[in-house]
């Protein structure tokens, strides 16, 4: 049993290098983390271990300690979840004296999947142990500060999607891409129902690992479950889509597929929440989570494809400029920490 450190990702776009020694530790692979490390020139340690959780977590705890002890950084960033990593980093901060920055994803602020008291108690500890928490919107910032923490808002960076569309996927029929991981907050049953209403004229590709799908879920003939794809295949599928769909029942969640739709300038269908409406304000159709509403939204996005794609191009430029401004403010804040 071992721990793997994946290579540091290629640096792309404008950078905001820190003047202090910083490392980022995560127990999961996530595009947001890689983009932030690229932007700030942070050494990324993606730690993983095989086996069941009860065996994997002690090994990850040990190797996190070893990496921090050997690097002796001024600043340590961690990605939460894992919640256990967030608490452990706060304890190590007291030993090694580094500045502790927690990048809190939604489940580490307003959990949807876990509601038991112990989990929520750990979220409060992380907010208070961290010198600064990074969140994606003002609503999450208010939650962290209510728990006694200090927070800074920085949404995901619009990703660099470099893979060209070579036509590997059959585009003889237009297709919709549903970005999905089959998490409890994703209304995938309703999307399958919408696909059935659209019929075979519109093919629907669904990403993510479908192994845990309940047996009673009906998969229409025009739905294709891709499983997890290598990055290049996924990006090609993304580029060739007529419409990108990404949905969540979490009120203050900015879904990853929405950023990716902006990156490739494709029309987006997403959930009708305040957070998504405010950030993805153009090039987007918002829908309630019913088969009828989702089918209508997809048809609207297809019908208005050229107009929405043009809006996405404009939104991409706007969000890129706003993110760069926020990243520079965060860099200055960290230099003063």
C-alpha cells in the first residue's frame, strides 16, 4: 500500500505567484484545485492510497504529516472535503506554525449528503482552525463567518480546455452532454425522463460512473452512459455538445459543468437557483427539476443555440477578468498573512 503524488499540472494563463513557500495537499483529484495551483504557482500534493477507508485514512494522515514536515512551507492549502484532512491540517498548523488556508467546497460548508451532528461539528472546527477559508460565493462566506471563521470569495477559474473536437463521437445526430456524477443532489432520474420526451432525434451523453445506479432507473434508448473518461475524451465530448447540462439541488452550489460550458462557449442548461442565475447570467437556460421543464429547457437551448453561444463567449471574457481581479486580491491578502 502506498501514496502517490501526482505531477504538478501545467501552468496556463495569467499567474499570481506567491512570494512565500506554499504547498497544497488534497486527498482527491479536482479541477478547481489544479487550476488554483496553476494560477498561484503552488506545489500540489495529490495523495491517494488503495484499500478501504479504515485502512486508507491512517496512511493518508501519516503521509500528509510527512509531506508538510519535509516541505516546511509558510502556507498550507487543503481541499475540503476531505473533512478529516481539514481537521488534521488544523492540528498540524499548531505543530509546524504555517498559515492554514482551507478551500471549502459546498459539502464543507452546507452539506447535502451528510447531516449528522459530528460532521457539522467538524465543519465548525475547520472554519475556526483555518486562518482563511476560500469559498465560491457570498452565501457560503456568510455561513463560514457565522461559524467564527474568516472567508474570501473566489469562484472556480474558467478552465483551459485545449483538446480539439476531432469527431470521435458520432455527431450525425446532435447530442446533449449531461455532466453527472450520480450524487444525491443531482436529479439524474428527471434528466432521463426529459431524454425520453426528447426522443431519438436528440442523443444524450451522461458522464460519471453509473455503477451505483438503482435497478429501477430506466435508461432511454437515446441516453449513452460514458462512465469516467480520460481528460482528452471528456473535453472532446464537451466541445462537440450542442448543449451542456449540469444540475444540482444545492441552493448555493456553482456546478463544475457550468464553468466548462463557459470554457467551450456552449449553451448551458442548469438549475434555477439564485447562485447559478447570478454567476452564469448569460448563455444559460434555467430549469426546474421535472422531466417536462428540463426537456423544454433543452429544446430552448437548442433553438437559441447561436444566440446563447455568442452570449457565452461574452460571459467567458467577463468572468475571466473578474476572476483575475479576485485572484490578485487573494494573493495580496496571503502575502500579508
